[in-house]
């Protein structure tokens, strides 16, 4: 009889997604590189919930960065998602967000945003959610935005320097 403790299992890479994504390598039972472990996902879930409450109470900063609540729809599940993300002003009416967070893959909110751009919204501190149009920046436009972001928050540039992937920069404009 098989030992129930040795059965293959899956872990969620997005704490609020009801459909699991395998984060373990079936050949060796270890976590795939660039994916969070169970404790890390649990901590992120708790931290995100606390930050969302803070934003709704009108306080939108964390570690010296401005933070908004990004509303997306799950790419696979179709479920509504809310993720606190750092933002940077892009003129008077738009915000830039960076898909960082370490690891070898883009955060789940990025895939959700690209899968359902028509359902995206931002919630600024103390204000109701506002529908937005996301647009991933490329080429010179991304580079100019990245330079502004890196100047405003050098820690993000340090994270980027350590990563093998290029952090996407997304412009969110009011609908």
C-alpha cells in the first residue's frame, strides 16, 4: 500500500486561485525554481489582505512606495482578484506598475491582467475602484518608464539586476 504522505500533490502559485498550478517537479518532488513555497504564499496572502485594508482606509504607502489595489480577473479561474502593487505616476492620469517580485516568472496578477484587460481596475487609497486600460510598454517607451521607476525606487532596479527575466512595465490609463 502506498504511503499517503508520499503522494504527488500540487500547490497554488496564486494564493486566491482555486485552480492549482503544479509548482513541484514530478521527477524529484522538489519545488520548481522561481516558484513560491507554501509558507511564502501564505505570508503573501496575509500581507496582501492587510495592505488592501490599509489602502481602503486611505493609506497607500509601503516601504516608501505608493501602493494601489489592482483589480484583475483570474486568467484560468475567472475569479476576481485584488493585488496591492507599487505604482508610479505617468502624467496626471495614468499609473505605471512593474511585474517584479523576484523569482523566474512574472507574478500571477500580470497574467491575469493580460488575459482579461477589459476587466481591470485600480483602487487608489480611500477611493472606489476605477476601470483602467492596461498596456504593456515595450522598446524605448518601456526603457524611459523604467529609468523613471529605477530612479524613484532603486531597490526595484537592484531586484531587476539579479533576475534573469526582464520585468514588464504596464501603463494603466483610466477608461
